[in-house]
C-alpha cells in the first residue's frame, strides 16, 4: 500500500464522526506549545485530552525547558484548563541510541523517522499502561514533518485490545496557519528548529 496516497485527514474525520460525542480519553504526544494549539482546538470537542511531552531529541537543556514552560503557559489559559499534562523523564540516552551513525542526516531523513518511532512508541506504551483508548501526535501539523511516516508508524503501533492510533494530518484544513494565529494570540515562543539540529 502506498502510504503517501492515503488521505489521513479523511480518516480522522471518519473516526471523529464515529465517536458520536462520546469523548474518550486520548494521549496526545506534544512536541511544543505552538503545534499543540491548533491540534487541541480541533480535538478537544471530541476527546478528553492529556498532553504527553516526551521529546528526548530537544537540545540543549535550556531549549527543552523553554518549550515545556511554554506548553504549561498554554494550558494555563482557561480554554485549555481541561487538558492534562504528563512529563516523563527527558531520556536523552534513548535519542542518542537511535541517532548513532545518523548524526549528519538532514531534517527529514532517516534520523527523523527513527525519532518519530521513538516518541510514538513511548506514547503508545504509556497510553497502554494508563488505559487510554487512543493516542496520536501533534507532529503532523508541521509542514516540515512527514505525515505519511508518522501515520504509518502510529498505525503499526496500534494493537488489538490496546490503544488505537488516531490517524491525522493536522496541517490540512489550514491547521499550520491556524497554529501560527493561535501562537500569536497566546504570546507563545515559536522555535526555529525541531530539536536536534539548531540553525
């Protein structure tokens, strides 16, 4: 099956329609506050959300702390007060392990796919441990992220009887543009790099 040809936005819309207002719990991997804005806005009517800030790729430590602080700042606004937040340990060694030999890969290369798998894998395991029926990630809101890879990895992590990956391409329907608007509205810091390779 050619994953590039799949319309993940339509898959998302179909799933949301099937929920019929039940609002199940969803563990949402969050890369940063700006990307979270538009995704939260889109998913809050359909799910009881908890953000999961697992990003061992973010360097240096001061940048990691800044992004976590901005995420907490976003959730302090009344409209997001119902959203939970889980912050596991930073886990730098896990990112070092998957990066070994691929440090010079450009953004969008093999290292990125391995990083997606690391972060989504940890999210899926945590969702299973805590009894979340769904999980997904904010990463697909960025035009710099490969949505086909993210969805392929996420769907592969869905297991019978375990949490289900919510397929998505959050950049669709002006998701990325909306994230910029909301970042300005809430006065959020917008970083200029994903995490592992400052520019």
